[in-house]
């Protein structure tokens, strides 16, 4: 709750997002049609509150889109998210100099993407500010780090089973570094 207060976030939203990042996502895959070069399957069937807040911020503020969309898409934070294809498409449009007008959403998104954009744009409450956008990005960074940790743990177990001591040592070193990085991400600023 102190973190939520410090970041001026809804404590319930933050707790929900943190819970989501610590759980394994083994639910059904999202089978929406993806943009070219984007995997259609995602680990989350519906967007997280952080994804929804970011989408709204990018629709309402060109500045937020220009600053954070490249980091989100090219930095791999959107990878595997329910909103991955939508974020990729928004980045493409921004780079092409397009203005993201809701009235033209049908021209640049498929049906499920359009629906999500309209829902996020019409959500009640104040427009996301810089603190909220940064907190949402941080939440997605933590989620990405958790996925990397899970992947490393699987590789460690495989190296143990194979008796590959050199590989095991490398993986354990990588896991130690990742855990330190994760602690920095979770530490309040």
C-alpha cells in the first residue's frame, strides 16, 4: 500500500497487478488475428489493468506514445501480452505520423482490437499521468523478469538432469543477476 500511495495508484489495482505477475499464466491462449510479424498466441487471454491504462494513455497523449511505445514494443515488454498486436500497430501508426483518432480505429485495428481501444478510451476516471504510466511500465518489466526467471529455472533443472555442470554454473550465475535486477525493479524509488 505504501508503494501504491507513493506512485499515486489505486492500491487494489497495484495488488492485483503484482499478484498477476507472480502467478504462472497457464490459461487459455488468445487466438486473435495478429499483425504481421506478431505471434497470435499470447499468455494472457485478457489485458491486465496495466495494459489497459497504457493503451488509454497512448491514445490520449501523443507524448506518452512517442516516449513509451518504442520501449514497450521494441524492449520486449509487450511480448506475449494480450495487447501485443495492438501496441505494435499503434507504434507503426505513430512512426508513420498518423493521428490516432478513435473514429478511425476500424481502419487500423481488427474487431477485438477496436473493441479494446473503445473500452479503454471510455473508461471512467482521470486520464493517466506520467507517474501512472511509469508504474504500469514497471509492472510489465516485473512481469517480463518473472517470465525470464521461470525460463531460467526450467533450464537449470534441465542442466541438472543432464549433469552439465558448466551450463548449470552459467545458468545459476544468470539467475543470481536476474534476481538482483528484479529486486531493483520492485524497490520503491
